[in-house]
C-alpha cells in the first residue's frame, strides 16, 4: 500500500499547514519554515557518523549504521515523539532535506504504528526553491508603495496599521538602525527570506492590489533584503511622511527608550525587575552609540554619550525619561537626517503623496484596502 505524498507547496504555505521537519538540528538551525517543528530522525552526532560511513563505505553501509544508531529504545522514543506530534497536528505533513530516505523512514515507522502522515515530495530543498522562484515572480508583478520619511516619522507604525503591507522590520526582529537591536536577536537569513516570501505569497493570494513597505537599506540589522526586493524598492513610488522635529523626537523616545523596557523585561530571566530591564536597555543604547562612533566623529560621539549617560542616570533616580530628548534631537537632526536624505536621493521612484503620518495612513488605507 502506497503512503501519501504531496507536491502542492502552494497550499502548504497558504494554509500554514503544520510541518514535521526530521532533518538534524544543525540543518534546521540554518533555515526552516515558520510552521515547522524539528523532531529529527538523526541528531547532529548521528548524522555526522552516518556521513563519514557513507564517504568511506557507500550508501548501504551508511543506512546500516543509521539503523544501528536509531534502533531499539532510541527508535521507540523517537517514534513516540513523532506520533504525539501527529496527534496534536492531524493536518500535518512530513519532510526531510530532499524528501528522501529520512522522511520515508519516519513515514514508514509511523505507518507501522497505524499513523498516516503525508510526505512532502522533494523535501525542504524543493519547498525552498519554490518559495524563491515564486517570490521573484510575485515581486515583479506586485505594485509596491514605499513608505518614506526621516527617522522618527513613524514609518513602522504606519506599516503595522495596514492590512496589506510587508513588515520587513518585524520579520527581521530589528528596528532597522544602529539602535535597532532587540532582545532575542534576529532570525537566520534563510528564515527571514522564507518568512517574507510566504507573507508575499499570502498577500498576493488575497489580492493583486498594491502593497506598502517601509523604505529600508540593503540590510535590516544583519538580515539582507533579497535582491529582487532591493531592485523593486529602488524604483517603487514613494509615499512621504513629514513630521516636525519635535514630533519625531517624541516617536523616537517612545519607540527606543520607553516601550522597549517591557520587551526587555519579558526577555529577562526569572526574578528580574523592571529596573533591571531598564539597566540592560541603557547598556544597549550606549553600545549602539559606540557602534557609530567613527561616523559621528570623536567629539560629537563624546558629547552625545555624556548626554545619554546623564539621561539614563536621571531616569534611574526619578523615573522620568524626559532628559533623553536632548541627545535624541541632536542625533536625529545632525546625523540621521543627512544620512537618510542621501539614501533617499538614490531612489528612482516617483513621489506620489506627501503628508503627516495620519494623512499617509489614510491615503494608504484607501489604496491598499483588501479586495
């Protein structure tokens, strides 16, 4: 009796079907899909041993060693874990790297237990290739609207408020500047690419109308934008947010000094206090300022660092973040504004609309409404 297989990658990604990834942990860490859970057939050590045996003695000897390593109680324990996953995810699917021996072995062992789990033909490699090819096609035929504006105009807030938008910073888990690092770090590059490709796939399936995305450089933190996306953004029409410097200082203060404390607190271990989270955030702000020391120049860096340290000390004593406005205003006006203006000059897209953050959001909501 033949066991079920599928090559309908589109449906898997559109529905967010649960995926059982039986590759080794080291393979999973290099790149995976958002709906995937890793329960390997071979752990990293076992995979390494089998690989050496394959090189030395060929496939049959490698398979024999694999069965020796994953036999008896080890096989029973891993099969029980896969079976438990199947019971929790009755609509799930199974894959390994190429949809070959490892996934077929797991599928058969589950079938021996009376559990039918469909196998994804071609495995991770074929699914990844499908996403990359489809992403390139979809980017080429999707009208993009580039949300532009100087630092602190609230571009990210606009993106987060829209139904039809690619949230690049959200997916990169980074705020997109030297000060943009967040607790927990960033996803692997391949994970980032896979996730935004699936986002685009679903948005395109819902409607072929325009999509908004924030104006970004080549990198969001250490996550590189896919080349087709970089090319499309260079010529995409621009939607420009204009806000006063005072308003931009307010937004920057909220987004980089006040709001992150809760995120740092959630990422902290047991027993950590809000004050502990504030200290860690302060250390990261100082480290971020130090990372751009060469670009700032020694004198300006020293002045800003002293202002930041003074603001952190005052905040620790009084609880007020107001003193942070001093260094934020200077950094926006004298460092980020010239840098962003230069970057924008390299874009070729036509400016379609200019307005305040609220006006831009209303304009985009009207044009990016889901059909």
